[in-house]
C-alpha cells in the first residue's frame, strides 16, 4: 500500500453535513482545444476516445457521417450534436458518486463512498473527523535494555502508579504494557562466543540477559502494581555495535500485544542510540526483506535472524493500519537523528528522556490529540493511475501547523477533509478496465476510517446492443453477390467478409478487384452522376469509402458532403464561431449568419436612452440600420437636416420675450409658435441644436430638437446682456493695463542709467578726461623723483648725475 499524508489549513466550515459533498471537476477547455484533443491524432475506437479526456464523446449512431473515417465520431458533445448526431446516440459517461450513509461511525463519516470516474476526470468528497472529549488509552513501553539504559529502567519502576493518577484528567481508562529489545542476536551485532551469548556481561561479573530482537513482556493491563513488579524484574543486556534494533521491535509491537479496539494507542520507544534501518542486516548476511507481519512465538520475535529490518515506509503503513501513535523518548545526543525520522512517520512525536517522564508523556498525549490529520492510500496495483490530494478545513480556534494539519483542535470539534481523487489513466489489461480500486482514508490515530471505492469507466456501452460502430465492431462485407459473379469471386468475397476497410487508401484499392464491378459501381453513384463517390472516394462492396483530405472531413453516402466548404470570416471557417456541416455553417449559441459573424443579442444596438437604435431603426447583425435615410450615427441619433433653421424660431422667441417670459401669457404666442416651448435655466445634451437670438444688447440662447416628429424648443431664461458703458470701461481698462506698465518700466530704466553715470564718492563736478582713464584710481601721491644718469663723462674726472623732482598736482587743481 502506498500512502500520502496531506495536511493543509483552510477557514472554518460550519455547515458541512456528515454526508459527502461532490465537486466533480471535469478537466476541459475551449471548444477548439477540445477538438484537437479528441481528434488529433485520429482514434479508432470508442474506448480510445474516452481515454482522450473527460470532454470527449463518441457518436454510435449508425448513419452518422457515412463514408467518413471512424475517428470523426470522436468529438465534443456540442460538436457532435451540431453535426447531426442525436443526443441519445452520444456516449459520454459522467462522473457519479454514491454515499452509503448507513456506514457512518461516531468519529469518522461517511464510512463508505462509491465513485465512477472516466480517464481525466476527478471528483471531490468531504470526510468529517470528530474529536471526542475522553478516550480510553493504551500505552505500550518499548524499552532498549542494553547496558547503557540501566538508569532509565530504574526510573520506570515508579512510573506506573503516578502516570495512572495523572492520566485520569484526560482519559477514562488507562492501561500499560511493556516490551524490550536490544538488537538482532547475530554477528557482527553481538559477540557470538559461547560464553557471551547467554551472558553478554560476563567480563564485568554481572548477570545479563541474552540479546534479543523483541520480547513482549506484559500485555495491556490496568493493574499498575503488576506493571511495577514486571519492571523491577527486568535486567539489562548487551551488544557490540552502537545502533539498536528499535524499528524492528516497533513493527512487532504493532501486533498482538493487547491493544484495545476502542482505545487511543500510544507506542513509546525509549532508547539512547540510533536505530538500524533497512538493508543494514546485509552485514550479517540477512537479505530477505521484511514481510510486514508479526512473528511472535511465546512472546519472542522468531524471525529476527532471518528477516531484514523494516523500511520506514513499511513501518509507517503498519502504524497507520493499526491506528497507533508513536512516541520516541531519546537522549539529547540522538535528538537530531530521530528528529529527521519522525518526519517520515505519521502521528509521531519526539521527546527528551527528562527526569520527569510522566510529565513528558502526558504533554505528548495532549499534543497528539489536538492534532488531526488523515492519510490517504491507494492499492499498489493502481497507484500510478490515480491522483490524490487532501485539504483540511480546520474548525474555529484551531491553527495550521506548517500548512499540513489542523492543530489545537478542542474536544467535540469536527475537522473536515476535502479529498480529491482523479483517474489519470486506465489499466493496461483490457480485462481490468472496469475494475474497482479501493482508496482508504485513515485519520491518524483513529480506529475508524472511510473506504472510497472507485469504478474506472474505460469501456463503452453504446446503447442496449453495445454496437459502437468503431474499428472493433465495423465489418466491411459484400453481403450481396451480383448475378454475373462467378463462384471464385464469391469465395473471395466470403473470405474477405471480416476485412477492415474504414481506413482504405484509394491508392491501394486496385488490389481488391473482387470488391469492384458494375453492380457495385452503380450503388456508389448519385442519381445523374457518372463518377463513383463524386470523385472523392472509392467504391468498396457497393459503399463509398471517402478519401482523406487535409482541409477537413469528406462524408456522405456518395461523399457529397464535407466540413470545409463554408464561408470564411477573417480567415476562419465560419468565423471560428461554428462548424461546417454539409456546406452550411452551424453556429454556436449566440451567433447567427451565413458565416456566424452576427450576434443574436441586440445589446450592441441599444442607445443611451434604452431604445433600440433610438427608436428610428432596426438592429441587423449587431449594428443599427436606420429606417429613414436622414438619420445617421451608431444608434440613428443624428439628423442634421431634420431641425428647422434658427431664424424660423425668432418670431416665437420675440413673442415670448415681449410677454415677459411668463407661463401665464405663453398661450398668447401660440399663433406665432409652431413648436412646443419650455422654459429652462440650462440645457445640455447631444441631441439639442443650439441657437442664439439678440435683442436689446442681450443674447438669448434656445435649443431645438425633434422628438417623435414634433419640434421641441427649450428657451434659456437667463440672457447674456452687454451695455455701452461696459464697452467704455473695458476699453479704459485695457489702455491702463497696457500703457501704465510700459511707462513704469521706462522710468525705472532711466533712473538706473542716471545713477550709473555718477562718479564714486558722491562728487558732482564732472571734469574732462582726455585719456579716457578711470580717474577714480589716480594715486594721491604729491610728487615723484626721477633720476637720470649719463655714463659718458663730461669731463675727465667724474660722471654727471641729474635729479629731477616733479611735484604732482592735486586732483582738480588748475595747471599753473
């Protein structure tokens, strides 16, 4: 048996009944994708058609598409019906579900469900698991009695009575059992010296018991004194290697050790070392895989030396099958090794060998009860053909643990599991196509389960006579023999009665001369035609076998019809919205027209006022066609020539103005107004034509429209008046705003230029400066001395030097 463990978290579901809720989920798609799945590549039988997918159907009507290939009978249901196949002749099995509510139990319901699935289909069911308030509890101690576990054995001597008192708060009845293990009693796991077999501790002058794979010591009992007495009598043992045979002993403890059917079953493994796994026994020459059965004789495991250690998958299956929770109490050094192990065993928990073992066990029991999860398993022979998924629906207050299970579930709460089962394929053996496969839904740790029986619908029934008109039943026979046929041809025809002909190729028909002849040829020609099968097929035994065509299917009694000689729209046959049947488009629902381009709905012709084409036209092929050529627009809403000119209404407007726009005196203007007049403050809308009437420097706006043949005139009572004083004020304002800023800017510019021309220091007198130099930088030194030296002496004695002092004049002082 192969199992999955699926545990997810979903919102609370309060109104789900104990019965199953079916959610048949057919895998499908668009009609075009379905066509390619059903017909490409071509099928040759109804059963093969059903295996293409849940959307494919088979037409077993006798005269359907005469002359066409057998594979044309496989298509979508809608396509077969449009091509002329009656619904009563369409083989299309539906997903079916049947719930046996009478098999429901206290904790798990329903007890039995029956599903009928075809390949590619799936169905969802809901299984309810209710948590009770108090359960009877069976706790089995499976203890490693190797020499290093002496302290743990001493601790167990005081556990029985104290644990019984603590569990009264959580259980209505507690029973304890005990078993021991060491390892396989073969080399190299133990010392096989004769002096060491019976007493492995002989070197230490200590009396030990022999090594053993598993020894069931005490069945489940409520007598705590008896449990304590048995523990005190236990002695340690010894072995050679570090790993122990814990998993091997666990599988044997799932058997007949006194488990009660109605109790919660806890298997507590106590050890300080890792455990041997499958294939480890090959070191001892043991190659026989474990068979998953219990082999206890006189409470001793007898096949320990001949069978390998069990695999984790086998152990998990046996724990689930016997509704057992597994607890591992290990030393801290081995915690990481067992932490990886418990992830592979459903309903397992890992504990430390704390000094207060009772508290650890009670806490683990409460934690296990608060977690609800299910395991779904399928028979091994059909495992590869099914897809299974599980989604839990957790009750209010519970939480999701790693999105795998509902934890913190309180007593009397119900957890719902949505289980989806899909049939991936049919069995390879034709004899088993309608077999029944059982799917087991087991809540972990519960002694109740749900069985789902799945019937695979892989075979066609095709009505009461089981005649599907496919290659498995189609026979091309020449039942009639012409008078001029000799006995040899008759023998040939009789010999060929079971020859398969639907896939005949016209190029090879010359190899069957006995199926041709004048009599057969006449039966293959339409009235007035001189060509067999309209030149698009061959005549075999008086019946047309139409040729294959890459464009589509050729069919009919005389191959006179096809499914591709229909109008095209945007490059698609029948616009991609229908099928070509006998040269005419058979449109899908909601479409019509020669090429299926016209929608049946008139929603695209409704104007904003809710009228069809504004009440002035008809909706043809999704567009408005106006009854009067004067109207235009998408909804016939425009009519430029329908309204009267604005000037024709001026007399009417002037009359109303002269009467002060009073509703009481409006009747006085009936002789001048041919239209219906209404007073409004504002008029908006696309159907109105705007006009303006001027009187006494005031503009009066009015709007006209043609509604149901009558002219409506809406008059705006708020005129736009302009006086002459307003013009003068406007002119002056424009002048001031135009020239005043220019004058201000000009004055500012002149002032800036004037300030820039003044000298620094505030001097006001301007002096002429012929050099053009900036006089503000003239140094204020009053004099300067210049020395000249003439190297040529004037006389023989010495040279002559001349010193000239040039006093500088103060700035502004006149030259003297």
